[in-house]
C-alpha cells in the first residue's frame, strides 16, 4: 500500500467547501417548501449525501488517500444506500 | 497429557506491567488480559441469565402461575434476552477469543489500538451496569422483550429508557472493537502473511468487524429515536403523531439480523480452527471458507425483512426477503460441507474441543433447517411468534454460538492458562450439556408447531407434556453447565501443567509459550507457508 503523504489544503479551498456546505444546508431547508410527495425523503437524503461526500473528500482528506480506502468508503455508501432504498421501496409497494 | 514442569518464562499472567494486583488487570492494555476481563464478565452475566432462564422453565413446568405472575415473567424474559443477546453473544467470541488470539494468530504483539481496546471494555461494563440498573430503578423491570417493539416500548410504564440506553452504550463498545480489529488485520499481519495466508478465525473476525462497524450505529440511532419519542413526543413511530410502527421493525432488524452474524461468524471461525487440528489435516476448501464468511456478511445485510413477514410489509418485499434468506443459507452450507470434509480421512482425535465442535455442526444444522422453514412465506405465517421460533434461535445462538464458545474455551484453555483441565470430566459435562440442550429445546419445536405462542407465562392443557419435558431438560442442561464451569475454573489454578502445543496445532498461537509472554513473540515471525500445513505421521 503506498503511503499517502501529508496534504495541506489551502485556506481558500477549505473556505470554499465551508461555503458549499452552508449553502447546501440552506438548500435543504428551502427545499421543504416544495412537496415532492413520496420522493421527499429521497430528496432530503440526496442533499445530505452530497454534503457528507464533500466532508469526506475534503475535510477528511479522502481525496488524497489510497484507492483501497476510497473503495471501502464507496462500498459503505453503496451498502447504506441499498438498505435505505429497500426500506423505502417497501413503503411504495405497500 | 504430558505432566511437564512449570514453565520458566514470565507469562502475561505474571507480567503485571505498571500497576500491581487488581489494577494490573483493570488498567491493562494487554490484549490477552482484556480478553480475560471480557471472559470473566461474560461468564458472570451468563450465569445470572441462565438462572433467569431456569426460573422461566420452572414457571412453565406446570400450568397456571407457579412461582411468578405474568408481569414478572414478562420482566424476566426481557432481561434474560437483553443480557444473553447484548451482553453475552454479541461481544462474546470476538471480544474474548478475538482479543486474546487475533493478534497472536496474525503474528502481532497486540491489537492496533490497545488503549481503545481497554476503553471498549469499560464502555461495555457501563452498558451492562445500566442494564442491571434498569431492573431496580423507576417504574419496574422493562417488559417489552429484548426487541423493544413500538408502539408498546414507547408506552410501557416500566423502565424502558434505562434498558434502551444500556443497549445504546453497549453498541459503542461493539463498534470500537470492530474498528480495532479491522485496522489490526489490515496493518499488523506479520511479514509474509498475505490475506490468503491468514488463518480462518481472523478471517471470520474480519467479516464480523465490518458488520459491527456498519450495522451497530443503526440500532443506536433507532434506540435514540424511541427515547426521543418517549421523552419528547416526537412522532417517529406512533401513527397518532405521524409516525410508522413498521419503520421501527425495519430499523431494528436492519441491525439485528446482521447482528446474528456478528454472533455466528466468529463461532464458525472457532470451529474452523478446531477441525483441522483434531483431524491433523489441512482445512478443506480454505478459500471457500474465507470468502463465504464475507458472502454471509454481505448477503446477511439484506434479509432483515424475514422477521417481518406477518407485519404487513408489501408482497414484493416479502418475496425479496424470503428469496435472499434462502440465498444466505448457501454460504453457510458451504462451510458445513468444508468442516465435514476436513474431518474426512483425517486422524481424528475425539477430545472435548472436537466434541463441542461436532455438536456445533449438529445443532447449527437443526437451527439452520428450521430457519428455512421460518424463511418460507407460507410456513412463516403459521410459525411466527410461536415457541418454534424460540427453539430455532436457541439452536442457532446457544447450540451454535454457545457450543462454539465452549469448544473454543476447551481448545485454547491450555494456551490461556498454561494448564490442562480434566479431560474425562470435560467429556462427561459435554454429554450432559448436549442431552440437556436437546431435551430442553426440541419439545419447543413440537408445541410451537401445535400453536404454543412465544413469551407466554401460561398455556393450554394440551401443551403440558411438552413444557414439562422441556423444563426437565433445563435442569439437565444446567447441571452440565455447572460441571463444565467447575472443571474449568478449578483447573485454572490446580490443573496439571500443559505443554505449549498439547493438540499438535499448527497455527501461530501453538508455536509460542503457554501461557504466552506479555509480547507474545520474542521476534515477529516470518510467514512462509499457508496456515494449515500438517506434517505426516512419520516425517
Ligand atoms: C440456560 C439455558 C437457557 C434457558 C433455560 C433458556 C430459556 C428461555 C426461555 C424459557 C425463554 C422464553 C421463551 C418465551 O416464553 O417466549 C427464552 C427466551 C430467550 N432466550 Fe433463552 N434460555 C437459555 C439460554 C439462552 C442463551 C444462551 C441465549 C442466547 C445466546 C438465549 C437467548 C434468548 C432470547 C434472545 C430469548 C427471547 C427473549 C424474548 O423473547 O424477548 N437464551 N429463553
Ligand atoms: Cu434474521
């Protein structure tokens, strides 16, 4: 396994991420004004997932990690997505 | 058994480290000492919960209220289940034998995060104490069953909050242990030990650790939601507040079905170590066993709905979950075939560990086949919430995980304590346990098929014989347990000295002193061979 070196993100890019996260938070509040019906949970989760991925990539430096770590995190995301999808499909079909 | 003299090295049992006496245990970061801390805690709780089980069986020995009323019975089966599941079998094998032997078997001096390891034990103890407290403070002992189903758990006047918090805290211990093991296995394998040169018990711990890390947070959050609903009246599950009770069942089983694999995978790992040693033959189908652990862990995530067939989930969900339940039986069956084939043609040495391991296969298969009966949609409607289910999960959990624990302790005892137990006594205890177990639980299949509901403190006259026989079995089982524990506890101090490798095992733990030194290895070994290479008799 290659040793990922130390990476320091510039203040500007960190600031950019922060702004992105704050606007996504605003978005998830604003979006509740619309009624997406059965999809409303999905929409909320989608915004949350984008936020989570941003934090992982930049704040937690996943961007600079080895491929195996990226695969592990990706696999975990996939697993949780599937679990949530299966649960909510049950609601749609009931 | 060789009656060798006392060992000359300083073992982990004597090496107290920075602190003396009891503190040298309570503050030790040695993975072996932590393993023993877990083991002793678990044995104490096991005895308590087993006595509770015996009390339930005495109550059901004859119809009517004999020694307790209905509400007391509700409390007793709840705490029996909570202790057995959350305090004993979920940490169980991973925390005891995983802690003790994982580092040794992969050629490391300790786990990756020894302090975190000790912290996990403390979190575990705090959770366990909360569970005990739930019995004595507030509105009476919780009566929801260990499953905490809403709406009842959101309404019951008993002290459900404490029990929920206890399970929540215990979850953290599980997560941290899993994390520790994943990192340990990735980072600390001895030079030369590629993934497929790793023994199979570590493989099973690896699969288990992923479930612990990924599934446990879900139960944590679910229990928090119930707490929020109880205290703040937020409607997650109560339809009157806009919630959905089935959502709880989904969330609960999304964790609790994979948790079943947290219990059984390490158990499979333990017996996988035992069969080659006592057959003096390499394990049959090494790769199949390793990969089937991962397959079980993965598919096991997607079968949770088989606990909800009668709850009103959609037709297609039922179809999907039933189908996958049958799929997950395949990798389990692969393992069974591999164990049997490992023994086939080997030079079999029928010592107590192997007796327990073989009975593990037997009981696990009864549990597994009845699981298929439960996993079929049509039969499930008939069997759900009957004592058939109680019999099924006792065969899996107690017959599987419990017997694997007994197998493991008899296998590794000489390594852990440097002494041998009385083999003859161990054989007798095994016989009593095995007979008692089947007499206790098999009748529950039959009366379950006939309609005896689960979690009832009383029953109709036609179930009398079944219950009576079952209760007799409980006494036999209990006698076996006491005899087994007596033999082991006594031999810890008084047993004859054991050699470093009494069973002629070939994995790394048998190549070091008994009991191991503080650092396990003087020099970290270089691994050149696959893990199960046995020498032929005369070479
Ligand atoms: C000493 C031997 C044991 C006896 C005599 C015993 C007996 C019982 C009885 C009578 C019940 C209540 C069934 C009902 O009315 O629905 C029960 C439930 C249960 N037992 Fe055991 N048991 C023993 C060991 C174990 C072990 C080793 C485990 C787990 C590893 C376990 C896990 C459970 C669970 C999860 C339940 C369900 C509790 C609930 O319905 O909430 N038991 N047991
Ligand atoms: Cu299940």
